[in-house]
C-alpha cells in the first residue's frame, strides 16, 4: 500500500508502541521506503533491534550501516538506536556492530574534535558518545584524540571530559590516573571534581587510591565523593582513617548515611573498631541538623 507522509507517520507511531516481532518486521520494511531522520529514526532502530527476530538482527545492522554510509551524523542516529535496542532486549553486541562502533567513534572524533570548542548540545552529545565508545570497544588508536580534550585552552563540556577520562582509565589505568589527580587538585568547577572522584571509585587499583589520597584541601562535598571512592577497597579504608587522623578529612563525613554504608561493606574488625573510635563523640547528622534549624529559628525570631 502507498500512504502519504502523514498516514505513514500515524502508522509508525502506533507500531512503535507495539512490543512484538511482527511490528518490528513491518517497521523494517517501512525504513527502506522512508526518509525518517533525527530522534524518530533512533526510536525506530531501537524498536527494531529490541523486537525483531534474532536471525534478522544482523541484516538490520548491515542495512542500517549501508543506508547511512558516508554520513557520520546519520550513522550516529542509527547506531545509537540499535545499540539501545540490543541493550533493552538483554542481547550481546555482535562483532559486526562492534566493528561499526569502532569506525564510528573515529569518524565522530574526526568531525567533532576537541579543538572545535563547540558549545552546540548536538555536537557535545556526539563527542561524549564517541568518547564512551573508545572505552567500550578498547580503541587504543583513539587515545590521543581523547587526551586532546584535556589540553589547556580547549573548551570542553564537563560531561565529555568525564566520558573521555573514563575511557582513558579503561585503556590504561596506571598511565592516566595522574590526569585524574591533576583535575582533582586543579582550579576547575567543583561539580567536575565530584564527578571525577566518583568515577575513580570504579577503578580499584593502588594508583587510584594514591591519587585520591593525595588530594589536598578538599571541600566537604568533594570529601564525601573521595571517601566513597576510597571505601571500595581495604587499602582505601585505611587511607580514609589516616587522612581523618591527620586532619585532612572531616570525621563528620564518615557519618553520612551513604558514606557509612559504603565504609561498613567488607570492613575488617580492626577497621570497624577504628571507625567507631573516630565517630564516637559525634552527634548523629539528623540531630545536628535539627539543632542548626532550631538555632536559626531563634535568631530569626
């Protein structure tokens, strides 16, 4: 049947809400005759990858790559949709998709490099996506491209920096941990420091503990993230207690509910005893907060 554009849009909108293989097969045939683009195309490919019968999935990937060949922006839209769909169906990415992702990451960083200093949300989203792919697919050839986001004078969105740093740490934790340390001790926005400290908690290596332990004069909100990251290992817990004893961390930080919960996970008896000693004379956070509220109310009156 031949439909006008409005009729086709109505049918596609309906089928996107139908979680079935039949709907996905129909949409696959529609894609070959349509001029879908943008976020709508991402949703279409996500639905296809999620619900189309498994034997047909590789054909969908091949057709999507062929139809977007030589247009990196269209590739980004299609690839993102397929990747999201596979993740939602609980599937494993094929060799074909990984190969496509590798070439796409390179193409995106070529078109949207760090030196472009772009502030466009669309460009930033593509930089971040490409940075994530580098770590996901362990693309060592793009290591230098990611490092360029940290060159002084380059205007880089904080989320892109976090994505780039994560992938660099995946590629070589020992080599790039010091870069994270420089950020934590530099004059950069506090929110970026918090994101970096939180990120380091995913990498449990001695060099990461050293970087976190070397942070100086951290404000209270950053201290919480540092403690959360360090508390992931036994060595990290010992560093926390040492920094508290040396006056580099506030004992109060250890009593924050999420921090205390992380500290108590897999804690040794000796460490548990030290934690109790450090926090023995501190009022519970909730009581301290209520006292502050009462004091301010009296002052206001």
